[in-house]
């Protein structure tokens, strides 16, 4: 069975690359560039030796040995491209706070704030510091928050301003979002806030892609004010910053959050709509229709138009994958061939992982490729019975097509939901039982109303006669918002779960890949890791004590509740901790000090017993630990197993696992180690 499916071995190449990339990012140290290229370089030489000198001395002849070398080669290539990408990016990071520093930079992007409508988020590139000298390299790309009335420039303008810059914040949880790593690969070395005055030094002298994108976003918001305009901007330019948290949450609970992110659905609809309009338009011109193959002309122009849509949408990873696959489909039309869908997906994944290996850690990349892979696997096996049933009785073909479309939407939703649910549970700590209903309403609405009206509205926008089209576009989005709100409030729409073990994710992803990439009886072996992963979903392995790195808040778990020192201070920390624990209730801290596991003392504020705790602890420091988000004075030192606010600001967050004896204490930087994107204090 294994050898008979040699034609499917190529599909495992991006999987091997992904494994190598994961190994690289999980290391606690930075490997040497030369050593990172040894394995892929050696195996490449071996493959070349096989080609130039076909002898058993250079290459094993057994297929199993060949596949093993093929897998090791792909893993080594993934590890190598990740190291090369890190070496190439080399983002300089800010290591200390800079107050009221003068900046000179090019405004690249302007984003809205979903929580503060009057604020904007600015991305500055090519940043210089005229009044500042530093022996360390300073960030050349920064992200600043600013009030809307302070933003008078447009993308592409060279501006001069004053700002307070902060270093990148460390992760808040051990399995959560890593902003430092994400910003490093975006080239962002610092964040901060803009302060007046701000001057435009030079206006953009040439057409600027980001300026086009920004102006188009503002045009859409002008014609469609309110929530409809924000979702319309997300569908066209990929700017989701203005969507309110409530609406975003409704879409998540309704199982249609994928609609807000430009992906294969949007790109394929735009390509299909433009292909149809161009082909039908050329058919109305007899001289062109008689002399040229208008189907191929429409396919070529659809590729160009879809490339423009990819550019103005911000080059998201799901959109890149979709564009590559759509391009292969259109090329198939041009050369009169049917492209292999699963191979085109593997090729798309390989290209993206080679260019942006860090994209593997993006949830949008994971959800997009997993859903499409599962759908293609089902499509390979199940589309022919639908075609046979539709064409069985010609006089009932229209009715059968309608039924097949409804069944196709249900099947697509169920398959995509089952494939992506483990990723959603692990990342967002929730899943929904209403995804089928949500997509039954949303997919036809997007396909036959919203996206066609979007394309027509933008095509007629330069002519100045698109008011009716924008109105129809907005009405479709309003209906979608109302449907999402209704579905989100149905029973089972939002089921909260604690973050499962990473082993759960490894087993579910492995089983899904095995089921989708193999064919025949061999594929059913993938059920075994999926079955083994189910008990791990209920395996509880979370910290018992949480201490924020800035000393703003502490928390501990007890009898199904999370007790926090303050629900206002450190709210961001508390929300993430609560979400990681599956949304357990948050309760106020019971007393000045709390003793856990007989060796851990948590001091929230000075009380009568604080001095006695410190005095007793100083005599036996190796047998107990003290944590406090207050300043405890000279009696508290790191060597004394005492962590107060001063030490926390130096060392960042701490987590305590109390099941072991003695309790296990982990700092946020301990598992991550010294990496180029990690700011170790």
C-alpha cells in the first residue's frame, strides 16, 4: 500500500518542512547558520550524486529507505530556511524605554483601533533618531498609537514626530501568543505612543501601494458608515482593525469568523466573478469572440485582477495560498489541463514556508491549509457520485443541482469544522456547535450577494455611479451581521474549554494529515492518533499560581475559581489566564497573604503577618518561596527565593505548578531560552 502511493510522497514534503521549522522555533538556543545547513546540504549532494552517478554506493535502492531520506531532507530544509529567514530579518529590538524621543520615518500603514474608535495605529519604517546616539542598533520600524486628530499624514509620507517607545512585551502565558516573535519577523522593533507635535517632512512623491490600500479603505468606510463599512473593508483590503469586539465575537460564536479574514473563499469568488464578467463581456463583441479564445483571455485577465486583489488585501498567508491555487487553475485553463488540487496545495504550502517559515506559527495559516486539505481529500473521493446523480435524469438536472449545492455546503461546513476544531480549541479555548447553521446562511449570502455587489461597487466607483450598488452591498452585510448575532445567542454557540496539552494538538494534526494525504486503506490508520488524542482533551495541566511580569496582579486557582489580587489592574493578564483555564469564575483575593502547598507564600499587601513571613523565610530560604506584586524592600532578593515587584520587572512572569513535591516554578523566559527575538532581562 505504501509503495503503491509513491505519487503521493510529494504531498509530505511541506509536512517535513513544517516539522523542521517547528524544531527550530522550539529550541532554547540559537543554532549556528553553518550547522543548520549541514543536513540539507549533505542530502542535496546525495540526491545529486544519485542523478549524476546512478549507483547503490550513492543512494539506497529500497523505497522505504528512499522515503526516509526524503523525509529527513525535507525536515532539514525546513530547519534551514527558518534559520536563514531569522538571519536575514535580523530586526534590531529596543531594550529600554525611550521617552519623548524625536523620530523621522515613513508612514507605511494606518489602522483603526477596535476598542478606541478615536485612536489609530501607525506603522513607521526607515526610522531614524536625529537627537539620539546609541552604541546599540535602534529599531528601524516601530508601531505607534495616536489620537485620530493627530494623524494628518497618509501612507507614503515622510513624517517627523515625538514618541515614547517601549520594548516588546513578553508572552503572558506559557502556551499563548508570542508578540515578541511575531513583531520580530514583521520587522517591528518597538511599540509606543505618538506625542505632538507631528510634521509632514515630505509628501509621497509616487504612487504607493499602502496609500492605495488606505484610500480605498477610507472610500469604503465613507460610502458604508458603521459596522457594515468595517466588515466591507475587511473583505476588500483586509483591514479588520475597525470591527467591534462584539461583532467579531458573534462571528466566532456563529462559526463564520473565517469570513472576516480574506482567504480561499474570497479570492476564488473574486476570480470567478471577474472571469465570468470578462468572458461574458468579450462574448458580446463578435470580432473578438470569433478571432480569439475568449475563455483563455478571461483566465489570463482574471489572474492579473486577482493579483491586484491580493496586493490591496495585505498579502495575508491564506490569501497567498488561495492566489497560488487559483493561478494554477487558470493556468490549467490556458494550457487545457486540469490541475491536481492536492499537489497544488502542497506546492503553495512549500512556497509560503520557504519565503515565510514563521507563518507556520500563525493560526490563519494553520486553519486555512487544514480546512482546504480536508476539503480536497473529501472532494477527491466524493465529487463523482454527486456528478453522476445530477446527470442521471436530464429533465431534473436543475432541481438536483440545487439539492447538490445545499448538500455541498453542509458537507463543506462539517468537514472544515471537524478538521479545524482541534486548532480552534487549542488557540481560542472555545468551539461552536452552530457552525453548520451559520455557514448555511453565510456562504450563499457571501457568494451570491455580498461579494458580487462588492466587485460591482468597486468597478463602478471611478465612474461615480455606484451609490445603489454600495447600498445593496451594505444591506447584504447588515443581514449577515444580524444572522451572526442571532446564531451566536443560540444554545451551544460558544463552548469554553481549557487549553489542552500540546500532545493533543500533535496527535490530532498527525491523524488529520494521515487521513487526508494518503488514499485507500492506508489512510484509515490516521484514526488511531485521533482516538488517542481524545483523553488528552480532558487532561488538566495548568499552573496553580500566576504572577504577572509587571507586578500588576497575582492569581491562584482553588476549587474551580481563579482568585486575583485585582480585577482592574492587570486586566489583560487576568483575561488571558481565565481564557486559558476555560473561562472559570474570577473572585477577589481573600486576605493579605495566602499560603499554598506549605511552601509558597503570596503577599498581596502589607499586613500584620508580612514581617513574620519575611523573617521566617530569611532563615530557611531554600525551603519556601515568596511572591508579591508589592515592593518588599531589601529583605527580598532573587537569591533568597523571594520575588517582589522589583524582581518581577527584571525577570518577567512566573508560574507555579503545585502538584509536584517540591512545587515546580517556571519563569516565562525559561522554556524559550535566548533567541534573537527574545528580550532577556
